[in-house]
């Protein structure tokens, strides 16, 4: 081509470029025009193919997309079911509210305009801009589902937003419901609270029918029984333009169906008494030197026959209503901010199930039962209760030096004689290896160091240490010495009085004393009684599903051995030498129970070094011969059990039996 | 006279040119009627389509206004018929510098008012010099190259044209109007190509352009130098990964593809086209007019428009081949390619196979400057065709 081009050009005379040069279409130019023509054909071929691919081959898909664009599915919030106490008193109910939604697809497209709008929204509603930005960022990929940025708008705020809808593209208000707590902070940690579903929760629960605008139980029974309480959202469809402005009214597709009522085993009167008792116990602790740092605690009251929890108090506590509607960051801080929580001594923690303490003397029934089962002691064996106990050059002190006499097992329990149990601990240590770890084995069988299976979370397991545990916990590979890993006689001796590394939750102890009370059966603690449809005035409530009690498991303990422990516990509150007689001795109902004063290394808030503080315990049950209630009370850093925990527990019994006692003196240990 | 003495073909040429006295009758007789019909088809179809596209917009249908611009365009088209293309060649320097002057003025005025740097407001009409500049740009560069036809293989010639061309391209680029700058670049490439610049030089130029584009879009930003603002770069590269950022840079693109696809074979009609009517498709009257048309009138409707465009391009290339001299050929080639480029980039961008740039769809997108300029361009094509020599190479 090029050579013929040169030849063609050669036929022309050199010309003057200013005149109109003789011109012909050279083959070279012709080639280039042809190239352009092919290019044009190629270009149009590409356009036609793409058009065909989009419109004809995938037309249906895009048509569906275009329709999705235009039709918004609105979720009509279902009214959440109420929560009732065992007598039908309403603990949590709903009030109507209005929620504020952002539809990402309809928000301004530029970041700057979006921010301006968010700031305007914030001015009207007080919702934090950074919060909304964070939610939008988290929401990310799905512009066609709304984000709820606030619940509980006021009427004037709603009016403002609706009148100026054009200034707020992508903003919608929807009917909603807010939780209301008629008893304020009562049973706060048990009830839990309701909050906006997080992106993460939504992703996990999408399949279960949760919507991104849903509220969801975040703690307590609100979370545990969310599937029953939440009801079923309705849906409506709305045609909108690109600014999210509705084109006509929404059409209802499915009606929302309200959630079911949850009836708890709690007795709100007893719950109130338990919470007051806790505060009373703490104030009692403050009067003594050992209890001056008392700042928290828990009380559990349970029916020993079936595990129904009658009251579950944890202190400090909070008002669940601060989670409702317009959340106040300052009020919420103790619940969500680690530092603020530490300063307020963790009000969000349910200490009854999620805090662990050394049990101290309330553990002694376990030692007594295990020792009888292992055959290392007979209940009538006389063992010297001395001021101290020596072993391998170590001295273990009794809680009181003012004693030196031979006593049997029930008396040892009643007096809470440490040296008696040190001797048992020593005997456990001396058991031949083939007998296993009897003490730990029975403690575990009684539910210590294990989850209780209560229908609440999170639950702490506690700890019943064993030689195997030590080896695992302090491996040589991490530089621990052989001494760290060796189970020493002192460990068994300490453990016999519930010290050392033993850790339990108040609920575990309640379950243990319920077992003692009911003749050796381990119940499963539970809070939910049933879910039901609340009846209207004339119709009774219809129970949809009964949770109730699960069958109690036999612990395998010998009933005769149990009798001696029961006797010891009864003497503890009634015999002249009992540690609880001053508190329970005059109570008209026969209560049996045990004090505990457990030493624990505690670093108080603001302190740099831990100090040895005493945890005040009392666990027991009544009436002695046919028990219907088990109570465990623990006052953190509250000093001796008889000083703080026992009087607090008495208050619960007083409310339960509607009788009062005449407290004469404060027992010790 | 001297020429005729030595070259009879030149003599014949002169005679024929004298015969081309452009009376009205001659004009009508020698016009490219197919091109004229194609033009009428595109304009009419475009006006009808834009009426449907803009009917639900807050301002109402843009068709009457577009019709008015078309009428102005027709006048300019007719005027162009009577101007011998040589005139542009002779006055190419005043045209070139005059255009540059106006572009600088627009930039300066825009900077002073902190507004956009593209328009001059004439009251009844916002005049966009860079649109008109497209055609003038081709006329000027074609003159430069045609004057140096005999030394076209020397590297100075394409380099000189490049120097001439890059100044207005840069001015448009900083307005900022990347789309129009690309059209200018395409026109520059087309005139160099038709003028006969050596293939090896073309290859070097193309390579340089690709390297430059890569540098601006990827290498320099990676090195921390941002020639383009991030949103510009995002728009240019967004089409390669449309689902990355559905709310941001690629929102328009996603909505546009949805609109085109939803149109299906027969279209959703003017009322049923929700992407357009409910304003999900932004800029549906201007940059994304093709998507809107495809949504409302479907594959059939969009194909009709594309076929009409193809007809225009085909006739334009015929005119290149039949031009009376190299200058006319280069001008026609430049216009033809520029037209093809705009059609392609605009419609391809709405379908997600080209970068998103603000290039209007010829004769369809709402906008006076573009409409009038395109009429002028086709008018110049017709003027060239009118002055074609007798068929010698058929």
C-alpha cells in the first residue's frame, strides 16, 4: 500500500500549496477512510450488542431492580409483648412512640450535602451526628433499607420534620413502641433492656425474620425470650420518587401481630424486698469496720422444690428506661463505657449469675457431705475445735480463738468451726489417689463450678480447683515452677472452708442450698413461667407455651448424710452456739442457714494495690421441715456474714412469710 | 492559467469549480439528501424522545426549547452551505486565537464569580464556547495540516498540530470539562489520521496518550499527586467496577444501567419509565438522555436512534472520500469521527462500558450549544459535499 501510495504521489507535479492543489483521493487516504468506516461499524456493533445484552437478555432482572427502586417496603412495628411477674403484675409494658428513619438511597448524593442534612436533623431531634454517620457507614451496602436513628420523637419534632419534608430527603417517621418500666429500676438486670438491632445481630438473625429497623432484647429476659416477645412486623408498600417522597399513600400488605406476654416466676413484692434488703445489708456493713468498703451484692430467692426464681437482686443497679427513646450518653456511660462502669461499680452486671466470689463458710455443707460420702468422717465423730490447726509447719487459724472443745459434725456446721473442717480438708488430701478428688467431685456434682442452666445470660461458671486444673493453669512451658503446679495440703485445707481458689456465683449457692432443703435434688433455676396471650377484661389469658420447671436431677447424696447437714444448719440459726441465732433465732418461721465470711483480695476503685476484704454471705431456707424458699445473700466487702448478709436475707424471709423477727444481736463468722 | 497549461486535470478542476456557482438551485441539486434525511430523522426523533424524557420534570417538557435551538441550528446549517470551506482555512488564525480568547475569558469570568467556568450567559441563552470550539478546532487544525500536506511525514508537522491542539484542550480540561476535552482529543486524533500522519507517528502518539491517561488516573494518585479531583477520577474509572460504591461515584451509573435494562425490548413507555419519571436517573435530560430513551422506548426505540446515527456517520465518511481537496477531507474526517466519538462515549457510558463524562448525545441531549454546534458541523459537511468534484473515482 505504501509503495503504491508513493507511486501515486509521484504522478503529481510539485505544486504551489497556496493554489488549490490538484487533489485526488489517494489510496492512502482511502485506506484511512476505510479504517474509520470499520471503526464506526465496530463501535455500532458494540453498542448494539451491549444494548441487546442489557435490554433483552437481562431486561427482567433490571426491570425488577427498577421496581425495587421505586417501591419501598415499610415495616410496621409489632407491639412488643409485656413482661409480667408471677401474679400478673406488669413489669414492662409499651407506650406508643415515633421513630426516625433514614433511607440511605434517598439521602443527598454528595457527602457534603448529606452531612448538612444530618446536622439539620440533629438540630431538630438531638440525635448525634457522629452516631448517624457511624450507622450509615456500618449500614453501607444496602441503600434500600432504612436505618432507625432514634425512637421516641416528640410531637413538635415530628411536625417540624413533616412540614419541611422537602428539606429532609430520605427522612421518614414511623409509628413505633417504647418500653415502659412501671417499677423503675426494679429487677433491671433480670429484665434487661431493648435496643436497636446492630448490623452484626441483623446479619446473624436475618433468616429468623428480623428487619434492620427492629428493636431487639439486648440483655436479661428481654434478650433470652426475644423471639416470643417481639411479635411479627407487618409490612406496607409505598411508591416513592428518587427523593424518597411518597407518591400516594402506603398500601398495607400484612398487619403487624403483637408479641406474646412473658410471665416470670418473680414475685415483684419479694423482688422489691430483696433489693431493699441488699441496700439495708450494705448500710449495716458500713456500720462495722470490716464492711466499710461494702459497695455491692446480690440476693437470690428461689423455690427449692422446682427452681423457680422468686427474686433476683443485684446492686448497684440502674434504670432500664435510660435505654428508651432518646438515649442520654451521660446516663448510659456506666453501662457501656468501661471506665465509667468501673467508677459506678458495674451496675450492668447481674451479680447473682455473672459475678463470682469465694464462698467461705457457706461452702462447709459441701465439705461435710463429701466427707461423709467419702467415709472420712462419721457425723458423731468428735474432732477437736481448736483456735488453730497446724500442718506441715503451716498454721491455719480458726475464726475465733475462744474455743477449744471436741465437737461433732452438726455442731461444727452450727458453730462454723474452721479447725474441724481443716481436719476434714487434711483427710481429703490424705485420701489415696485411686479415690479421686472426692471434695471437688462432690462440689461439682452439687453444681459448683458449672453453669446452673438458668434462662439468663451471661452466666459465670466459677471455679472448683483440682490438681489437674493447677497443672493446666500453670504449665511448665510458660515458665511456672513445679511448686506453682503442685497441689499442696494447704489447698485442700483451705478449700474445706470454701477458701483458696474456690469461686462461686450466688445462684450456684442458692441451688446448692435448695438441694439441701429439698432432700438432695438439683433443680434448674428458671425465670420464665410461660408465654401467653394477655386476655382482655372478660377473657382470661391464654397460655401458649409453658416453660415452668424442668425435672430436678438427683445429686446422688446420701439422705442420711444430708439430714446431719440440715440439722447443723438448723442449729446454726437456733442453737445457743449457732452463728445465725441472733438474726434468725426469734423469727416465727423455722429458718435453717449458714453464715459465711470469705476473704478475698480486692483492689478497690482508685486503689493501686489489693487488700484482703471479707465477703459477707448467708445462705439458707425455710420453713425447716417443708422448705418453700431458699435465699442466698452476698454483700461484697461486707464483712462478717452475720453482720450484713444474714440480716439482709432475713428481710426477704420477713416479706415472704409476712412476719417479722426481733433481731437481738449480730452473730459472727 | 499556468496550471492549466501543464495539467489538464487541474484545468478541468478549475472549470468545474467555476461551474459550482452556488445558486439555490445548485445547492438543492447537489445536496446529500440521504444525509439531510438522516439529520432530519435524528433531530425529529430526538425532539420527540426528549419530550417524553422531560415531560415529568419540574420544568416541564424541554421539547419546545430544543425545537427553538434546532431552528437556530437550521439557520446556521443553511448559512454554512454558502460558505466555501476555504474561507475557514484562510481565516484559521483569527478563528483559532479568537476561540482561545473566549475560552480564557470564560475561565477568568468563572474564576471571578467563583462559579462554573463553562458558560457565558447571554440572557436568553447560556453560551458554551467549548461546544462551538469543537467544530472550529477541527477547521483550524485541518488548515494547519493541509498546508503542510507535502511534509506530513516529517515529525514536526504532527508535533506542530499537537502543539496547536493541546492549548484549547488544556483550557477545556481546566474548566473543568473532561468530557469535552476528550472530544477535542478525539478530533485531534482524527484530523492527524485523515491528514496522513505516518502510522509510526500515530502509534507513538497513541502510546503517549495511554501512558498519560494511566499516569493521571492511577500512577500519579498512587504517588500522591492528584491531577484530577478524586470524584472525577472515580467517575472515569467507576464503570469498571460499578457496584463498589452504589451511593457515591457509581450511583448514576448503576441507575443508568438499570434504566436501560428495564426498558426491555419494547420500552416501558413515558408513564411507566419510573427510573426517569421518579428521577432515579439523574441528568436524564442531558448526560443520561440515552438511558432514558432506552428505558422509555426499549431496544427498538434505541436501535432506531443508533441506526440514524450510523447513517449520518456513513454519509460523513462518504463525504470524506469524495472531498474536493485534502483540507475538506480532513475537516469532514474530523467532524465524522468527532460525531462518532460523542455518540459512542455517551451511549456507551449509560450502558456501563465507557467512563462517565459529561458528553452530550448529539441532537438529543437538552442543550442549545450542543444542538447548534452539531447543526453547524453537518452544515459544513454538506458545504463540502456541495463542492465535490465530479465523480472520478467511482
